[in-house]
């Protein structure tokens, strides 16, 4: 079995979960052709991602002559389907936030991808994220007379479903994946009950090599926070909670692992409330460095305002560290207060500070018990090799349905 994967930017620093999924499918005997629309803005720093980059064909890196040739071949060999995809793209663009001009670009990208799919005899393309990559995949599948599916992560897709034509993509897809039960419920809101059977829950996962090996003892006073520095991750609430903890006399450090558009705002907030001495801004890190940061912490803290289901939570659980997070999206499907972590209302700095204070004061035996419970939960739900078995079945069913059509 051979299928294509399309991502807007691949490989990327924050997309290790896609690499893990692809590699796990390949261990199941599925051949994956990797395609990306553009290079990742944040670059590639890990050896694992450099190896993926060498196997990935990037549309916007192909050069104008190659792009023009691919578009010309699609128009010459698939004219009616190409024009039908153009009409669909224009209709989507008329109602979207991206506009008609951007959708003309998506159509051109889809023409290139359709030509590549046809030349490599690939009959199914799977897109990660329900935004522009799913638009390109859907149009390319129409042009190439193939099938398309997508994984919808959230929260961006759920913030603007009408503007990205998410309902139309659900209808066109052979199947749609949500990464949590919460995500599946949001997709069901956009589809009639007759289409719900095509909405599958396939969680992101972690490979055994990430969590095998010796453990460092948990630090008594250090927290890690892993994620893009953005509004949805809520790091400014963490800064406010740190100020409360400092005022109450607690000794602690917080490592912010990641980067993003709100870095300066978060740095300014740390200066303003007087906790810059307690906060380390680590920037992006390789998977091995992320593991080291989590292992050296007392607990992972993720004060999210909006989410899908954070990979950093499952990584922390696999490394036997409890998690402090919020009652948002799919997070309560993993974090159980009192058993493997703490949950607080999003944006509530007092509650977050209280949970962090409790994590600082519990004894090591309790911390280890909570970490062990988290690992058992992660093993049950997020073992990537078990997940790949289910995902392979969905691809097989989609290919069989295409052959029968």
C-alpha cells in the first residue's frame, strides 16, 4: 500500500507528531510519499527532521519551470477535472478569509500536486490540518481522480470552520481524523449524522525510543512548559502565576521551551511582574533536548487557552512526570486531577499558582505515583505503533472503496 501525505510546512520543529505517525505507518509496511507546500519557517534543527526533509518534495521549492510544466500537464491530460477544481476553489475563496486570489494559488499548487500524484501512481493523499493543506489536497484529489482524507487538530480549524470550508472538506473526504474525542465532537457539529461514521478518533502518539532508558530523579523545584509561545498556549498566565508563587516565598524555576510570535510579550510580562530571574527562555529544542527538559522537571505546566490535544502532555506522561494544565478541549481526556496531575480554569493565575505550589510540596513518592499513572494512561492511548495499526486499516478501507467505485 502506498499513499501520499501533504503538510503545509514539513518537516517542522513543532511537527514531530507527524514524523512519528509517518514512520510508524512505514513500520507497518505502508509506503509514504511525503509532500509539503513550503519549507518550515522555523527551520530544521533535529537530525530526525533533516532525514525527513531529504525525503520530502516541496511544491514551492520546485522552481518556476517545473511548476509550469506540472500545471501544463494537469491542464492537458485532465482539463475538465482541472477546471472543475478551479470552479470549486473560486467558490471556496469567495466565502473564505483568504480570498479568491489566495485560492487561485491553492488551485495552482493543487495542479502541481495532482501531476506529481498521477506520475507516481498515488491514488490517495492525506493532509494534516484542516486549513490550506486540506484545501490543496482536496482539489488535487479531484483533479487526479483520487481520494483524500485529513487530520483535524484544532484549535484553529474550530475557530473558523465556515471560513475554511471545513464542512465541505468533511463531506469530500474519504474519512476525517480527530485527535481527541473533543475534536470529533466539534467535527460532528459540522456534519449530518449520516456522515459521522467517517469521523474517526486517531490520537497522536510517541514512539518507544522516546521514553526508553534511565530516568533522572524529578527536580524538587523546576517546572517545564513546552509549546509555541502564542496566545493559545497561555504562557502569560503562567508568568502571573509565577509572580504569585514568588510573592508567597516558593523557590522554583520555569523553563519555557519553544518560540513564537508572543515571545517579546511574555518576556515583557516577566520583567513587569518581577519574575525574569525565575524564567528561562530556551527557544526551540530538538526532541532529545525536549525530553531532557521534561525529565529534569517536577512537572510539566501547560496553561492553555485553546488546544487540540497537546503532544507535550503525552510526552511528559511517557517520561513519568505529572502535568498541570487546564480544562480545555481534549486535555481532560488525558489529565485526571489527583491521579496524574492538576487541572485549572484557563486564565486563572491564582488557581494555576495553587496547583504549582501543591506540585512543589508533594513528596517524591507521590510525584512518582502520579507519574506512573500518567505513563500507564499514555501507553494505553498514545503508543504510536498501536495507533498506526488502526490508521493503516482506515487507509486500506479508503483504497478499497476507491477501487470499487
